[in-house]
């Protein structure tokens, strides 16, 4: 009997999601700014006061203080509870999708955490941190091993995904003189290829492209300019494929 399959498992994943979301708020900022994850204790960004445990309870501390620092009363960005709540929802979704397979649920949850860190970093700093990508490689290997997916397809996905995206990047640079894609996007697709294999690259790029079009339109309408980070759309596309692997492409064993 799987102890994580019942309601208690859902509650556990929700609590872990809150903790992971709190980690994602710090990791996305520190990795994007090339800071060590354990650089220092958390501090108020305004008054620099060290935050105690009561100030760091995910979501609830922000709500209890009405979005303000309890030391200087300066407003605290809603990014913190937003990231925590979204990560929690993704963890609960992972638990639901995993069903009786607790290891699959765990791999999916931590993968979603990595995608959240990458998304926030790209949105806020226009960068996909190499350290986040490197940390997800063992997860991709574990995912492919646990589901019994074809290794040749996975290796081909890495090579083909990276090559295609680098070719697109070089083509835009030659034709228009602009870097339409960052190297982080190229590296991300290579990583994604390890998850979904060469057979999953086309659905991934189509999904990412469609999400990117919608996101880019919203970005422009909000007055943020013409160029927008593409990483969040790619992360969303990969997340959808991992959540519903056989909806868009047949991945044996998934």
C-alpha cells in the first residue's frame, strides 16, 4: 500500500510545495544574480533586517503582515506568496498525476520546482541559470529510467534539440542581426530533449511556440516592449508534456 496515495499524501505534497515555493523565491533571485544559494540569512530588501522564522512562513507570514515588513513596514512584493502558491499547486498536481507511483510524483514535483525557478529567473532577470539546468539533468535521467523510456531517443533529443535551437538562433542572427534566442533557451531545449526524447521535440516546440505567442502578445500589450523572455513558454510546454505525456506524443512506458 502506498502511504502517499491517500489524502495524507496530498497534504504532505502541499506542505512540501509551500516549503519548495519559499526556496524558489530565493533561488530564482540568487541564481539569476550569480549568488550562492546559502549566501546569507534572508533579509528585508528595504531595511536589510534579518528575518526570523516567524517572518518566513510561506504565504501566511505575508498575509499576517498584510504584505509589509514587520520591522520597517515597507511593502513586500506579492511575488513571494504568488510563487509559493503556484509551486504548491504544482506539487499537489504532481501527487495527483503520480497516483500510486510515489517516485514518479516526486520526480515530477521537483522537476516542476526547477521549471518554476527558471521561469521566475527569466521573467525577472532575462536569464536561464546554468546551475538550475545542471541540477535538473539527474532528474531527467531519473525520469527516463523510472518510466523505462528509450535511451537512444533521449540522447538524440539532447543533440537534436540543442542543434535545432542553436541553428534557429544563428539564423536569426545572420538574417536580422539580433539574438532572437538566448543560449539559455538552447541549453534548456537540450535538457528538455533528455526528458521527452527526439520524438517529443516537435510537440514541445509547437506547444512552447503557441504559449510564447500568447505570452508575447500579453507582454507587448502590457507595455513591456517588443522582446520578451521565451524561457517561461518553453517551461510551460515541457510541464504540459510531462504532465500528460501521451496526449501529444506517444512516449512508451509513460
